[in-house]
């Protein structure tokens, strides 16, 4: 009997690409859900939802750019209804830690009647190596708002490992894993760690949320800047200044330290000017 593929929504994104690759390394069939995938998926086109869900029993679901984007929660609720009709057995949802609308999205999935696991994440370490902060770091600066607020920043590979465990092992149904790194760090402390990894000074530059918005907009789309700035305003107020045990509960090990991330990213050439 053939094994049903595991659906990965957002398979070209930071977490989705890693989840898809890890599942494939386990020899498991996957179905990539993206606008240009073999079976296209688009959050803005509900006609693509039923075809992508046909014949799958498990799915990893992310919403780009974030559940804080206007209309995201409503679309997620509509998607869960289509997933119920498709007899999806288990949905693993990526959520944001301390975000109001992410919390509403979690409730949608909890109340959907679907089997679920929620992975509620801290800020991504990879924002420094493959996101909107990569170019500033190449220039020797880490411009972030939030002052001296500390964040337990997490390596995305840990998130992907938790998601893969939830999709492939028993015992994760109905769980909410709040995943963070192993320690609290200010952005100035992160800059020091990056300085050590890169072998040259990286200086934290405190900026306003307005400047943060301008920087993200310059690196990508205006609507992404709107969402990320809203999240930054909401979450960089101290509400997330504590570590959580989601990685350890899901995987039986400690999360990777930010210094491990920085060294690995440096070794992989993340901050090479040719990358």
C-alpha cells in the first residue's frame, strides 16, 4: 500500500523548505504547497485549496507573511473547513509567540475538529542570515528596535525538527509546543555573538519602529514591512522575555544556542558577499 504524502504549505519558506527536506531525508513522500509547485497553492485563491489537500492525511501549515496579516485568520478558518471536508487527520500549525492574531489562529485550529499540533515560535535566528537583516550585518550593523528587551531567539532548524517529529511520531497530537532558544539575549548581545562568528565587529544600532519599517520595506515588500513592524511593536515589549520548554518536550533535547547558529551559518557561507 502506498504511503500518503505529507503536505507542506509554504514549502519555499524558511521553515517549510527545511521541513520538506527533513521529511524527504526520512524517505517520506511530500507534497509541496506553493504558488509554483506542481500542485499550486495560493492563500488568496481558495480554488487551489481542495486539490492540494486531496489524498493527504497530514499537513504542515504556515501563513505568509504571518498570521498577523489582515484577513489571515479568516482564511485559515476557511482552509480548516476545506481540510475537514478532505478528511485531513493532523494539522501542524506554525504560530507566533506573543502575537494576538496568531493566538486567534491557534484557536481556529483548536476548534476546527481537526487533529492538531501547534508550534508557537520565538523570533527566528535565520532572520540574520537569510532574511531582511542579512545585508545590514554584511555592512557591520544590527539595526533593531526594542531597546534592551531580551528575546530567546530560536534556530529554525529546531522548529523544523519539532514539526517533523509532530508529523511522523506518536504522542504529539493536541500539544502546543512553545519553542524558544535556550537563553535570553538582547540584540546587543546577539551582535557580540555575531561579531565572534564573523571575525569582525557587528554593532547593534538601536532604531525606532519607524526606521525598522523603512529598512524592511527597502529589503522587500511594503506589506511585509507593515506586518513585521506590527509584530515587532507588539512583541518587543518584554512579554516574551522568558524561555519555554517546547523543543525539549517535543524532542527530548535542548534547543541550539544562538552561538551554534551563528557559527554554522558562517561556515555555510551565509554572510559571504557572493551568497
